[in-house]
């Protein structure tokens, strides 16, 4: 392997940094960011900000169009090892079993489920094992889909690609799940609108996201990365759901386990759409202060020094 190939990851990231664009708030569409933090864990200048309109924390600079496509096809697989090594897979299975049991305790048995961003397929596998007869997943990641389709035998139940207005299902799911997916979407509100059309009228929507207002000192800088477009908390997620036809029925904050600061909300369709949500100035200031306190940039465990070492290792790795 030549030196130029070895360093190409860093060159790619440098080029990517120059191609980042100013982006609107994914939740309300406004371009009124209140700056919090400049560089993510890959040293990209993402300008983490809080929206002065709706309060959502988001990346005010980020990926779009061709740069985004190239990032997910060429760079992301090198930054994130997928599928994970064999010995780590049992961790994913355990999480799926735990999620199934937690969700089952709130919504009861579900005869049909759609998992958006179904990843390795373990959650659908758990549903199937508990007697769910109709199940479907949507997953754009090749290695993850391969695992779900072939290793777990979920076959044609897994669709390739992204949820959009053309997505069709052979059934109306009683349960729709998005586990750590919503924060990656450019337009999360539109996705919720499409789900509102797909879900059974009495169905449950269960969403998990990182809770930006939780404590996440062990994540630190690791929390901030280019593929996270939005960082929700209970209030901003509830507002987005209300704006797109859902009403939160139940929620759960978990300090540890699935993610350091995991927020799970359970929502159902609602007749009442609440169109406007504005954030109070003091809430914005306290959110920004909270995030700055969590990041700890010079920590040897999860700050920039470790991020630099990890990047260099990845850049030198044969692939
Ligand atoms: Zn906003």
C-alpha cells in the first residue's frame, strides 16, 4: 500500500471539510444558529449550534448533495466498522432483547412492526421470535442489511434504502420504531409525516435518540460528529412530533446502557397538530452551557488527543 493510499482518509476528510455547507435547522428550517462548538470528533468544522427559533441543537455546517453521498459511500464505512466484529455482535442482540421487553411493557404485544433503520436486524429478529408475524425493515447500509437478510434470515422483509414518500408496505404496522435514526435525518419532520401515513391508526411510534440534556461525560467530544444532524431533548422532540401529527404518551430516560443519555419516547397519532414552538432565551443559554460542560475537549479518554490518535490509526489501516 502506498503512502498516498495510507493517508487518503485524512485527505478525504480535509476535502470534505472544505465542502461543508451552511445548513438550516432540521426541525424548523430557520437559519438562525446560536454557536456552541466548532469542530467534531473528526476535526470537521461542523459549527454545533442551537436554533434560536425552535431550540433544537444541530450542525449549522454539514453535508449535502454529492459530498454527502461520497461521505456515506467512501468515508463513513472506514470511520465506523460495520458489521461489528463477531465478538461484539452479542451486545447488539442483548440490546434488541432489552428494547423488545421495555417496549412490550408499554405497548403490549405487537402483531406487526416496521423498524426504520433496521441495522443488523436484531430487533426484528426479537419481534419474530416473540411471535410477531408481519415485520419489515428499511436499511441503507450494505453490510448491516446483509447481516439482517442472510445471517438472521429476514430476507425480503428488509428493504434497501431510505424511508421516503414512495415507501410502501404490505401491511399497516401497529408498531414503528426508529432507534438512533431520527438525529441522522436532514428532514426529520418529513420522515414523521411519512410514518403517519404508513402506521396503523391505533399504532405506536417508538423513537430513541441521544438526549442532549442528559449527562454524557463519558461520551464527551464523541457525541459530536458529522452524521448527527440534530440533537434532541424531550422538549424539542415532543414539539417535532406534535408538529407532524403525533402526541407523546410516555417517555423514558436511561442514563446508561444503550447509550449514555438515551431518550425513548412512545407516541400515537393525534388529530391536533401544533404548528409553532419557540424557545425561551434562558433555555437556550442553559442548553449551550450544559453542552459545553459535557464536551471536555482535552480529556485523554474522549477528547481531541484520542480523536487524533484514532484517526491516524484508521488512516494507516489496510482496507
Ligand atoms: Zn429550529
